[in-house]
C-alpha cells in the first residue's frame, strides 16, 4: 500500500517507540490515518512523519503531553505555551541540568555527513525475509547465509552488503531484502536468489559506531531529510561500508543509512 507505513516503520522514522505510538493513539495525540477494520492494524501516512518527529522533540524538552495537544490544536498559542514551559524549566533547573547536558552530547555525537544521490544498479545475491520487531536477528543470519554461499561458490563481492526495508506489509511485520552485491555469472540456490537491484534516489547519512546504536541515527537522518523538504517513500536501506571482519573495532564501523525519496525531489536537490 503506497504511502502507508506500519507502526514499526513509523516508529523507526520518528524515533517514537511502538508502545508510545499506541499510547498517543489512545489519547488522540497522534492517530494513524488508517486502521484495518478486520485486523485492527494501524497504518500511518508518510505525511505524518514530520509531526511525529516534532512531537518527539517537544517531549525531549520535557513539554507535557497536554501542552503538546494545545500546540497542535492551537499553534498560534505556541509562544504562550512555550513561555510557561520555560518558567517550569527554570524552577526545575537542578533536575533538568543533567538531561540538557545529555541531549547536547547526543546531538553532538550524532553529527553526520549527508548526501543526496542514487544507490547504484547492481547484481545481488538476496534473501527475502519477514521482519517482526524486535526480532532483528533475521538480518545478520541471512547475511551470514549469503556470505557462506558466496564463499562456497567462489563468487567475488563487488560492493558492501546491505538490506532494504520495504514500506507496507501486514500488522507489525514488514519485508526486508538482505543483499550481497556480486560480480560475474552467479546462480541461485534454495532461498538465495539472484536479482538486479535497480538504482533509486536516496538521502543518505553515514553513521560511525556500533550496530546497536544505529536506531537513534535513523530518526536523526529522517529529521534532516524532512528539514530539507524531501519527501520520503517510507522504504529504507542500510549499507555496511566498514564492518566485520575487516573492521574489528565496533566503534569504527561505518554504516550508510539511506531513506529513499521521490525521484523529482532528488533531481531538484541535486540542482540546488
């Protein structure tokens, strides 16, 4: 379903947990655009990502949910609401000082280099998996299977491995394609398929650090893409530029996190 995001995908793009999103739905703060009457599955629109990121920002500065609802319902009262919150913060300065310090450190650590460019067309060995958070282990397991098959067949790797997380799906599950670019003539075997990954435009941020910290980077990169006025398709890719076994130190891992964008946005962005 084009333009529709599962709650797990929307959580990844906004930095809000699925549990928080369900709570916001219950209280009417941020409701999904569609709910399947038969299954009850929630689907959010790509256009709601910006509001979700803004709500996360308001909560990070400690703004109560009730005040956020006032801001959404009456944006013209933003100055008044935020002024009242400033008074509360000053009254709680001792308790808030540590939180503000942590926030500044987080933003400094997550500074990344961004670029807008198409991911190249390439031949890949691929395994298609169903992803149901928090069971992300299917991705490294599939990648290990691809690497073992490549080694057994003597195929040559032509570029870093990656996976594509597709928009759409059923319930909280979604589809991922784990890909290993290879050169020359290759053959499929069992669930290992051979495909051509077609070039598509993407907004990319390079994250340096352990894999278990990439989740926070997704929200930061999505926010930057939206700040630049890009329209996200809802699908993403994660490219392992520097990783095991050639980079033993997890702090030195380099991962490109790509958000696919509408083609016309990519052309305009490259011309600016």
